C-alpha cells in the first residue's frame, strides 16, 4: 500500500476508535457565561470549552470574510420581526479564547439566519444575506464595519405562513456558495409554510440555485421541509453539498426521524434538469433510516384570505394536534418562473436516501466537517441538534458526531438539557458551527446568546 494511503487509513481508524471511545467517556466542564451563571457541558477528553462571546440575542450562524474576520447573525427573538442583526466578532485572544469586541455590522433585518461571502472573477467581494422575504447581497471591502452601498435584491420569497403554534411557518432562508463544474453557484434553501400541508408556492420546502449575480435561477429539489444549514464540503465525493433537515410534527414523539442529506446539486448554469429531486415532505417521512408513506390526509390549499383547518386525528401525543395550512394571501407567486409546487408524493420509491438520520424532533441545525488532517476530530461530521420544541421529549440538545464511513450519530457535546425527577430543564440550545483550525471550532447557543470556543486542551 502507498505510504500516503496507509497514513490516511491509519488516521481514519484512529478517529473512528476515538469516536467510539469519546461517546462513552465525555468529560464535564463548567463555564461561566454571565455573572453568577454557569453551564456544565460534557465533551470528549483532550478538548476544552470556553465562552468566547456573550450577550447576543438569538445568535445563529457564522461566516468568515475574505479578509479573515468572523461574522455572525442574530435573530433577536422568535417573532417574525425586523430586529435581526449581523455582527463582527473582533479582537480574538488566542490565550483566553475570547473576542474582545462585538461590532454591529447590519441591523433592522428580517430574520437573518445565515450569511456567506463570495469573491467574483473581478476580485470584487460580496456578502450574501437571506431574509424572510428576499435574498440580498452587499459589496464588501476588507475592513468594512458597515456596508457602503445599498443591497442588490437577487430573489424574493413568499413571506406569510402559520405561527409556531402549528409547527410552522419557517421564517428562515439559508444560503451557501460553491464552485461546481468550474462555475460558481449560489444555493438557497427555503422551508415550508406549515407543518404538514400541500404548498401553494414553488419555493417552499425547496432547494434552488442561481449564478452569483442572481441570473440563471433553477429549482433543484422539493420536499425539504426545513433545511436550516447548507454546507459545501470539497473533501468529500469530489465536492458535495450537505444539508440538515427537520421532519414534521404530527406523528407523535417517536416519528419522523430528522434527516441529513448529501444533496443532488450538480446543476449547470442555464440548464434546467428534466426532473427535480423530491426528498419526500409532506407525505414521505423517515423511520429506521428509510422513507415511509404518511397516510394522514393532507390539508388542501385554502382560498385567498382563508385559513384551512382540518381536525385530523394524529397518532401518539402529536405536539401540534390538528393540522392547518398557511393563510393564502392571494398574492402572485414571486418565483413562478421556476415552475409550480408539486403534488404530494403517493409513494416513496423515488425519495433519495438519507446520509444519516437523527431521533425524532432532534432539530438538526449547524453542521461542520473535519478532514483527515485533524488528529482529534479527523474524518468526522459534527451536527448541532437544537432540541425538541417540547423538552419533555428529550431528543436533541447536544452535538452529534459521525463519520462518512459509519454514519452513526453519537453524542459529542451534551448538557444543554437536564431532567430532575422527570422534569426537563433547558440550559441552552446549540445552533451554528464554524471551523477555526485543526480540531477547533466555534459554536453558537441561540438560547443563552453565547458563543463557545471548543479547542484542544493545553
């Protein structure tokens, strides 16, 4: 065997052994995030956790700018609001693993979930920001502490739906930028308007793409109920786009499993595929890693201005009870040029396989991948499981780890949820991840408004 191949195999075996060992021997560490307030989190030996920044309202996802600065979004609260922000994390102290300053970059935004940077062929840099009602981009200059020109609007989204009480609607959009087949493409995920319904607009529960200037828009996939994080990973399968995705909420505490997909995103600019992948929602859900047909009647699309309400019996202790569809505003579909919303699937044979699945209601959000050059975390995915909306269910509230080889999620970081005599207490909720070096990363907690730094112990 070639020496380099032997080294890669050895590293993979060591990381797999470390993965199995760490799952059984997480070490608790207490950190202070505010005066008189601490949280105890457990993680594998050899790693340490520090609080890098505090005081951020519903802090979400990270991106690193072309000049090496770290940006992060904040959504303020759970309402459909205009109080979201983008911040710069400034003044990194490698000794204390803390940021000295949090600089406001943008404010009064409508639910900024994530952001991405891209430098074009003319060496112009751009910041892409998906909001509830539109995708925008700003020109970015090295050292900017605020944009110096208004944003360009690249895409508009329908911006109405049911509130959280009924398992929707999903206020966030997600953007990722990747170069495939020599062409840069911008990928956008938009969640559903509801928990379980037949959608009216084509962009709901979908993945689409466009050129960096907004041209050549293409619909790539339906049936992704809420793909909250997208990440292009160049180290796997010649470069692939991965997504976390949430199942619906009407089948009780044990179903459906949440999913993690390697997406079919090899689109070519200006070429519309003859078929669009369908990942199953609303009528195909995952159980034991396989797609299963849901026979629950799907609420019909309401007339403009009405709300559809159907008291459909649901199995188990359904978190959201009866099913509803979103209010129909009667407005034209802003993305009608991409086609029309598909009819729900009547069988699940064409649903792509999940890369892996998580326990029902785990709510997978941020993801990161560590290649073979990382001694402690090598050849591993990390996924932030935000946690069940009803904490008594007990799933999520942790970081999970798995390899591309075994695809079996195991506990990596726990302590965000505790039970005392059967009563749950939420201590925090993990959200976004950003690799910062070998075996080092940042993690956001959008419940406490904290950013953690996880890194090798000294």
